[in-house]
């Protein structure tokens, strides 16, 4: 079972975090504390298939007010996560160094959890900083994808106007575009260029 060691929601959180920055358009969806609040609302820390009962323990629960300091830390983490996603397929050693450094700085700690008759392992952070928890979960999930599926599963969309990042968890691992929309746009462009050259 490939999904035994990572939680796909953590992989998704990593990709979504990296993609809050759109380099081509120069758009940043993580500029305010409110936007950070929304990001955590969309990506709550959770076990496989179950909402977490202990979000407050992990620095992201409703009782915890996010601050500008949290925003700064999460934005710094975004640099790291984006660096991992951009580099893994071409320079896996550099990506691994970013992951290992990030895990060390977030004081990432593996824990064994039990809930709803299921056991699972999770990597969390030994601190109350929400950015550290996000670093521990996202970076350990990316580490697990690299270790189980290989570094080429992390990538940047081949769409010339996109550069969004993705993680390919599919069986055949042939993903090149972040979304179907980008893939479709590229195939239309390729068709048009063939047509105009003939
Ligand atoms: Zn794309």
C-alpha cells in the first residue's frame, strides 16, 4: 500500500501551499492573516478519512488566533515547499536537503495514532507553531512520495503560462500538467502550431 505512509491530504496541502504563489501571473494568495486563516480552514490537520479531534493541540484549532508572525513563517515554508516541488525531478539531492533541513527546524516527530479502529502514523511538530506543524506534515508527506514513488513524481506544470506545481500519485506516473485544463490548453496549442506549419 503506497498510501500507508503518507496522507494524501498532506500532499495536497503541500501543493496547494506552493500554488498560492503564481509566478507567471505574479499573483499571491497568501498575503494576509485572513488568507492564512482560509488556507488552514481548507487544510485542517486530520487523520486518514477522519477529521482531527485534536486540532487545538496542533496549533491550528479555532482557539488559536493566527498572527502576522504565523503568516511570515508559513510564507517562508512556502518557499521551501515550492523549492522541493520545483527541484525534486531534476535535482533530488537538493530537494532532499530542503526537506531534511525543514523537518529538522520544525522539530518533526513521528507519532502513532489510533482513532475509529484504525492505527496510523503521522509526523507532527514538537512545538505550538502552526507553521511548524504544517512543515512537519507537508515535508514528511513529500519525503514519503519521493521514497515510495520516486522524485520525478514531483513537478512543475509544463503549461508555458502556468508553472503551478503538482505531485503525481497516479498509477502510471505520466503527469505533466497541473490540471486537465492546462493539458487541454497545451494540446490545442500543439494542434494549432502543427496546423499553421503545414
Ligand atoms: Zn498548469
